[in-house]
């Protein structure tokens, strides 16, 4: 199972806008990544790609945008920013906001820059030091010390699929349960309508992809066996002697 580059370009038309070569790298890695994580049918691939398409904005939102207004912060984190005055110091300051809302949880150390370093990133928007460390163990990539490997075209799909599987999404994908998949990956059902639309698009697109079957090997040419000669073998020396003696007795 693999994703062809022209197909990915059709569904992610601006997928290279943030990271050059993202589409080509993702398509090139798809076959080996899917085999590695047991994504062996078009249906499973459609569930994976639908979720990743939503999470990364079809390749356009590969790093979490934390440039919020005070009003928006109050909507997203009402308990942290109950008033305009509490949100104002972090308005349009993504780094400060990331450390404010993410530090002290998800493995991020309090008073550190972890919230910013391990903000949402990659195909599945992996977040938090623990999330990066978990993917590092699954992929063999040093994501804790080099977080931007998550958006490297060579590893973008690998990290996204690894996160999908690590979150426990695969059994729900096998059951064609998009609500279950979304809850495992997202922690809720945010964007469910859009995820359903992506799933329908990916199912339709992958159904159009022809299955490549190896052509039958030609049969080896037949070797014709030469017919045995009908000529009798020459008489042996002993037969010749017997024939001479018989002829002599006939003449006597």
C-alpha cells in the first residue's frame, strides 16, 4: 500500500507551502511506513491520511500557530485566561503563550522552554516532551534533541503514522469507526465533520488507485525432443558370424 505523489498533490495542493519537498518525501516514504505499521489496506490508509490531513492542514499547518489574540485565548483556555487582563500579556507572543499553557504537563518542565520546544508539530501535531520522547522510541529518531525532524520530509509520514498507532487508533480504523479514531488521536471530537469529509475524500481517491499486479512471467520455450531414428542399429560382430555359418550350411 502506498500513496502516489500525483494523488497526494491533488488532495494537498499547497502541501509544499510550509516545507519544501514535503509531498514528494511523504509519497516516497509511504510504502515502507505503511508496511512497518501494518497499514495494509486502502481503508486503513484512508483513515490514517484523513486524520493526518486534518491535523496538519493538508501540509500547510505543520507547526502549531500560537499567535492568538486575548479574546481567542479566553475561548481556548477559559480557566487559564478568565479575563482580558490575564490574557493580554500573552497576546501575539507565541513563545510566552506556549510556555504558559504547556509547561508543567505532558512531560514539560516548569519554568523551562519546553512548552515552546515541544509545541504541536508534524503530521499528527505531536505535543509535549513526553509525546516527542514516545515517538523517538518508536521511530529511532532523536526527536527530543531535534524536534524539527518531525517536519523533515523524509520523516514526516513516519512520525505521523507512528503517533496514530501509538495513540491506539488502529483498532478503531479497522472497525471503520472514525469517532473512535478521532477520540484516540485528538482526545475529543474536535473537527469531526472535517475529518469525516477527509475520510470520504481519501476513500474515494484510494479506490481510484489501480492495484498493481506483477505481469505473469512467460513460460520457458519448449525444447523439442528429436524423434528416435527408425533405422535399425547395425548388426553386431557375433550376428555376422552366425549369418555366414547359416548360409554355408544352406549351400552344403
